[in-house]
């Protein structure tokens, strides 16, 4: 029984080694994210972020104005933490979602770059990215790096790609960079 060309084409796309290895990166990092959340505790600066997120204001603009007048950090991470907690209701779940976003960004970076790496080096790259435990430790945090790192990695990947067009890439990079400036004062670096 010979498989039809359409089934064979479908199977080759689904079982594509770069897709499988990218999924392995995502699954491994998500597991590490879960372990970090289960076994970890809140750092003192995360307690500060929780305190900022718990503040109540009549509108977002007053909230951002208050943060900008009382803290050196840009307000986007505080807002994202506040929205995530309001939606999820548990700080550990917010940490896990942050870590999962980080894992997804690293896996996407892997999927966009793995075919550009020499075949004999692909397993090493996959292993290094799948075991990026420090990235997940910081990625699960309730500070700016939980949002900055995945967005930066996506922007870096977009910048290095040949698609979409230069105009679309420039727009994505411009909007993304504005977001990064509102997330971390280290964006300029």
C-alpha cells in the first residue's frame, strides 16, 4: 500500500525535523518554567511588582502617571502584571504564563533559525536552547524581563529574516521598540 502524495506531503510537514525539534525546545522550557514556579519563591523585587499591581486607580492613565512619578522602571511590565493577575487570579499562574511566553519565543526563534545552521550543529543548538534554564528562571519572573526578553527575541528574529517586506519589518521593529522602551530602561543598551 503506497501512500498518496497528499498524505506523504502532509506527513513530511508534520514530522519535519525542525518543527519536531522546536516543539522539543518549547516542551522542555515549559517544563522548566513549571518547575521554577512550583519550586521557586517570590524575589523581593517581585513582591514590589505585586504591590504595584495591587494599586487601584480609577483609570489606566492615573495608574501609569502614579507609577512614572514614583518608580524609575517604565510602566508596561507593571500594567501587564496587573492585567495578567486580574485575568488569572493567581501570581504563580502569572509566573507560569510568563515563562510559557518566554518558552514560545525561544522555540519560535529556534524554528526560524535551525535551518540556517549547519546540519551537524543543529542538535547542539536544539540542546542548548531546550536547556536554557536561566532564561526560564528569569522568564517566569514578575519583573520587566518576563515581557522584554520574549519581545526582544521576536524582534531580533524579525530583523534577521528576509520576510516579510522591509517596510513591514521596519514597522514591526518600530512598534516593538516603542513597547520595549515602555518595558525596560535598558532598551537603549
